[in-house]
């Protein structure tokens, strides 16, 4: 086989300067937007448009070039803008893609898939963020070459080393080595740290950070009274050992793992068994599973050694990480579907675990990082040698059904379904047989028709036949959930090795129709030492990949996770782009501190709990959020951590806190997920909505069913992320719709009523009850000024309510208390951590 000549990016010092300039130019583009463009827009332009509309085209058609941002916005000879940011109606490129105008259809031979067109619509509506330079990157001719030796000099591609904590000027402030790093930065910037947080504020911060729930009044009282030196450590350990800790920190990883229970995209197919992966993540954090082991299991758990059937089943369930991603099930080309699944797996694995956007090298060498197409297709061969089992049945718009992995009956895995009687199994069999026979009969009837009759029936015949087979397949899916004795089968999404591993050709411009040289399965060159073997000879290579990622020699893995933990505890990351440590990512604000955390993390057995405890015991974490005018003028973004940044709670914590203070939270939800009990297809989604909406859902938010593009309103209004993408850092907004939701939503009103009932039952006079409400909601009692405001409210509300003759007088007191409690829940203090 001839040696592949790689087209690579030269990372010479001159071009590194150019990269820095490009980074500055792209400063207005968020990491999510940049990733969206590189993953969903640039590859389509390269593959479907550049042949006729780029500087390299033999003849540019219509005077339109699409290989630069400026030219794409400008448009061609028609005089219409190619893309108008924010406006679909004024973007001729989008109009051409939709084929609605017979005179302007692009590409002319075959319309782009619906999901691709939908991505362009989303891109334009988000403002058409485009990182491409104004000039064509290679207009001068000649091939660009990656110099791997230069590439390895990037800060994140070098192994972290432990640095001696710096000397500081301020005496007796630093409690830990973390504090020395932070304080040195504060002093160098000419700033000073603010005073420590008061104890009620601190325990509220610790409780929410570790459990996602507010501390109880008794917990606050005990902590305030405990003045011993180890008081903070004791309360941290109490919450780390809590059952609620695993649920809280699992949610952070599920954001990164793009967890959801459906496929998303145009045909939103349910994934009834995705919940097993969710529960695996919760248990892993609860038990403080070593992070390197956690990663290995998610990539290759099925290939790892195990201790007993239960351990084997859990490791198989872990590979659900690779199976739960968004998929275009209506893709008619099975090979294209498989390549898209592999691309999604590479993207999720690389961003979540390595902080790199390796999927950007699918159609061409990575535009910014020293990553080649060889690297991409070496990884692609690993995943193509593995069979992704996601479990969907065939239907009209699902051209890509899949199977599931059946776990051993002795593995003691819970089921979302109850056992049924053998008579019900027999009934399911009969229904399936009848439905199959009906479908076969309809197909034979159509086959026996004359050609003229078949032509008259047209599409109607096909749809009737297809619908009948869909019904039969749906019944088969229901039947397949149970053993002959009525016991539910334990099924899981996941990945297994294929019998024969394969290597992937490099696809020119990512096009299946343009295969190039075959590249062996292997690892990413820039992350390996020079001369280190990259290729994998046996098996799929997933086990090799897992151990390579989770190795102490990998320069990224520990850094990326340490940065994620710091972000969740401190409110801002040391690397502001937690999913991108590449050239286009931000440089760390405290590189020595990041290395210190990464090395300590590995030295402590990859224990996430120990890393959390180390950060929380620092004085930097325990500072107040006091405003300081001089500090703020010099460092308004608090990059030097001179105070604790004020943080808004995320959507789940807001909802769970409301349920907690009302006393209605259910910590023990029914096993599995409502999605698992809903059934298949569109009927399944209808059943799901019926179950969810028929009664109040009072269990923790992590257990709510998550259907892509149909996220529960309580979560979406408070910035729940796109469940199809890796999300290391959620957006946080403060918009009027949130206040309106808190004032008018029926769920919020019901929780406020429950809160009021709890307060009303509290023993004591009215002032003591209202003070108790403050303690539940805010972890503190009301101030003197607030007591006066409460007294005014309590006097005026009955007077105003009495004017409405439709309100019974005996109800006014209860209404006043509910309104008061809802006011506490809707307040900024309830939603924010100081």
C-alpha cells in the first residue's frame, strides 16, 4: 500500500502568531458557536459547495464564493446577500438549499438532507458565527503542513508538572497551596482578597455545590454553632457522603456526555433504555469511582475484566456513553448513517475527555489544531470496528433500526417494567402474529393488483402497507421486552466489538464516494511521544484507546477534569473554554495552579471527591462575594478570584430547592424512566406526555425524562443546555420570561402552596413561622428591615383581598401565606449563591 502523504498545518512560530491573531478576531464567537460551525457548517460547505463556489473552482458559478466569511455574506451576481445573520428570509444561500425557488437550487443535482438544512437555519438564526479569515487560507498555493514537533509545544499538549507554590506578601491569609497560587495572582495584579463569607452563606454554598439542595435550618444552626477548626471539613464530608451528592455531580457529567432519552433531529425516536447509563453515572460519583476507571468503562467497559455478572453488566452499561448521542434515523444511506454515528462518538469522546474538537478533522486537516485527517480516520476505524447498539425498531421515518445488549439475568439489574403474567405474554404474541399477518396480506393484495390499479393507488398503498408493518414492529418491540415467563428482560444501550475489525479509508472532503488511502486504526499523533507507535493491530482498539485516554501520561485528561471541577465550585474556569484546550481555546488564567490540581488529582488516585474537598477547604473557595470598587475596576470579570463570584443556581437546583423547601420532594423515584414505560414510536411520545402531565412530578430533576427538543419547561426556561452537544459550561441568563414563569407557572404556584402549608404547621407565633420560612428559603432569618416589610405585607394583603367579594374570608389568610412564600421562591436571593 502506498504511503499516505498527509496534508498538514504548519505550526511554525509565524503561523502561531497568525493563530493568536485569529483567536483575537474570533473573540466574539462563543465556544459553542465555533464548535457548531466547525461540526455542522464548514464540512457541508467544503463537501457540497466548494467545488463550484470557492477560489479553487475552475469556474466560479454565479460569481458566488463561499470559502470566506466576507464572500458568504456578500453573495453572488444576483445582488442578494448570501447570508444575512439572523434573517432566513434575506439569506439566498438558505433559500437555494430548500429548493423552493426553481431558478436557484443548490446543490443542483441532489437536495441536501433535511437535518443539514435545519443546521444552516439554526446557524443563520444564531447570527451566522463564522471564524474563517477574510482571505482564503491557501490562496497562495502549496500545501500546508503540520509540524508535529511544533504542535506538541502548545501548553495543553505538554504533561502537567507540579510547581512549588509561589511566595506571597500577605501574611496568614493562605490556608492551602491553592491559596498561595491564587493570592500570588491577586497580589501581582495589585488587588486584595475580600473578607471571608459568613457561616450561613458558606454552608448554603457548600450544600448546593455538593448536593444541589439547600441546607436545612438545623444544619445551618449546627454549623454556625460549631466554632471548631474542623467545622468546615466536617460539613463538607457530611455532604460528600450524602446520597444526594452522586445525583448532583452526575448531572454535571451528563451535560458533558450529552445525555438524553431520544435521538433528536427530524425524527425524534425514543431511547427507552438510556436511563441505565444515567443511573450508572450517579452510582459512579456516589461511590467515588476513580476517574480514570470511569473513563475507561465508558469507552471499553465491555472489553474490561470484571468481577461477577453484576460488575460485567455495569461495565457494559457504561458504554452507553457512546450510544446515547443524537442520530439522524431517517438517513437512507446506511453507510452514511454509520459514519455520522462514528463522527458523533469521536466528537463527544474528544471534547468531554480530552477537551479537543477532533471531529473538525473529518473533511480536512483541523483548521486550528495539529490534528490531521489521518488522526480522525484512525479513530474512526476503532469505532467502525465496534457495533453501536441503541435499540430502535423500524418505522416509516426510521430507516436505521438497532438492537440492544441483553444483560445477564443473574446480574441483578433493576427494571423499569413490572413482571407480567404468562397469559399477557401469550396475548402479546397473538397480537404480533395477527398484525404481521395483516401486513403480509396487505402487501400481497397490492402485489396482485394490475399495474393500472397499482398506479391509481399510488403512494396510498405504500403508506397503508408501511403503516401496517410499523404496527407489527411496534408490537414486536413490546413483546421483546419480556421473557417467556413474563419477567422483563434487562436491556441496555451500549457498544460491543465486531467480529472482524476494519480500517477506514480517509474520505476526501468527508465524502463516502471519494475514499482515499486506508489508514490503520490508531491514536492521535500530537498527543503521543515522538516515535511512539500509533497504530493498533488487534481488536477494535477501543480498549487501547481507553487506556491511552485515562493514562497519567496523557497531558489533557487530568487537566480537563480538574478544570471542570474548579468551574463548578468557583463559578468560572481556569480555562474559560472547558471543552476546548486546543489552539482556539482560551489559555489558563492560572497555569501553575491548573497543573497543581491535575497532578494532585492523579496522585490521589483520580478521586473526584478528594479534588472537590481540596478546593473547598481553600480560603479562596470560602471567600465572600463582597463588592470592592477598586478590585472591580481593575478586574471586573474576577479572573484573579479576589472574591467568590456570585452564581445563579442552574435549572435543576432551582426546581429541586423549591421542592425541598416545600417538603414535597421525593428522593426515591420509580425505577427506570417514564420513557421506558411509554412504548415505541409516536404513540410512545404521546404516552410519555400523558404520564408526565397527568400528575405532579416531585422527584429530583435528574430523573425527569429528557426528550431532545422537548425539554421540560421548568428546565428550559433556566438555560438547560442543548442535549445533543457536549456542554461543559452552561449559559446563564437573567430574562423577563424567568420572572414571569416564577409568578404564573402552575407548578411554581403548587410548590408555593406546599411551602405555605409547611410553614403554617410550624409551631410558634406568626413572626416565628415567617422567620422559619426565611430559614428554609435562604438559610438565614429575616433582617429588621425585612421584618418591617413582612409586617406591611401582612397588613395590606388582607385589606386588598377583602375588596374582592369572590374570595371567602376564611381563605384570605392562607392565600396571603402562599403569596408570601411564592415571593420568597421568586426572589433573586433564592436563585443565587453569594
